[in-house]
C-alpha cells in the first residue's frame, strides 16, 4: 500500500528535513511541499492526498485550522515545536503529534500508525463489501450467533457468565434478563449497569464473528464508523464496523469508562498514568478535560486510587 502525502511548514529547513524522511520511507509518496496552509489548501482542493505532515504555527491559515477543513479520508500528523497544542491535536483526531526536533525514528513511528489506520480501513471496507454481497442487505453493528441482526451485540451475547445461552438466543431458556419496565438500574459512564454478569463480547470482524473475553480488553479506539479493540496477547487490534458510542452502551459500567471522545479504557489494565495520559506500552491515551473528573472519580470508587488524585492537572 502506498500513501500519498504532502508536507506543510513555513520553515524551509524543516521542509527539507521532512522531505528527506518521506523519500526514504518506501510506502510514502510525496505529492508536494508547501510553505503555508493557504497554499496547501488550494492544492488539496484539486488533488486530495491520504496524509499531511503539517506544522501548526503558520501565518494565515494555521495547521489546526487547516486540519478542520480536510476531506474525511485525509489524515494529519502534526509537526511542531510547541507542546501546548497536543490536546487540541487529539480533538481533531490527528494520527500523531511530533515535537521538533523530529528524529527519523519518531517520524517512522507516526507514519506507521497512519499506514496501519489506512490498511485497517481498507480491510474493513473489503470485508463489509464481501459480506454484503454474500448475505444481502448490510446490517449495522454486529450479528447475533443465531444469525439474527442486532444493533450492537452486547458483552457475552450468545454466552452467559457460565457459558449458557442468553435470553437473546430464544428457545425458552432463561438467561441474562433485562429488568422489567419501571425497574431502576444504575448506569455508569460505559452504559450497562454494574451487575451485568456477562463475560465476553462478540463482534463482527472481516469474515467472521469473533468472541473477545472482556477481561482481556485493554482499551477501545473509535475511528469514525469503526472501532479498534486492543486485546491482551494479540499483535493486532480487532477491527469492527461499529460506532464507539453503540459499543460503549453495551459495556459493563463497573469495568469500562470513556476517557476521550475516541477512547474507552478498562482501568484494571492500567499500569501508568502520566500527565493525564494513560500509557499502554508505547501508546499514550489522552484523558480529555471533559472526561477527567469522572475518570478519577471512577478510580477512587473502585479503590484503585488510594491517597487521592496525584498531580491532577
């Protein structure tokens, strides 16, 4: 797979450095270099590309403003000398945020993330087309093990806590029951009540229905109409054509919590939180301001934060 890209920076030396990085990265194809956001935008209207390496502080149209005007399928990697734009960069769903001076290793890590995103998107779309051709009209979300379409298959659908059929499968057997109308349930940040006993999640991925144990999910990333479910012990995330919101509504609230518009985490899997970022190996998950207090409150309620909130910013 080749990704077409452009570079935008008002510093000639920075442009030259990034050009050299692109030229020695086999899967990147340089479509142009521009010294301003205005010039780049004019070119993008005529010739869209897959990826932008874009400075932020530029005269006229700055990088952040430009990123909000991009076509839906164009992704951006910010390249800047100023760290204060990092949170805003995540809000516009940038692939990555590189601080100058930028080494080739850092550049390559960011480019690899973009390549993985486009490859994932391509595979998911191919799978959806193949399934639509084989099964008829497409359904939204996932399908139940009995073949009946659902809006989104909840945790452990098709298998109860002890591997028994749930009520969704029918057959007159008792399974996990929804409360009677008028009954009260306490819903937490991730949607389902804390007394939900189901232990797994079925999702439709590529050509199969895959079961994922909830206790192996580290975090979930939303990418427009897709989700990436990052699972312990798996080299690659599980990708499904499903919105993050619909999946969030099915997850048990006492185990999962949203920390950003694009991320849901399982706090029991967290080992390190650093400056309002959750570290999962080399991945840094931002805790956005609007979700910060509920997240730290969740940790405190579940006895995961003895001694209070350290260095809450």
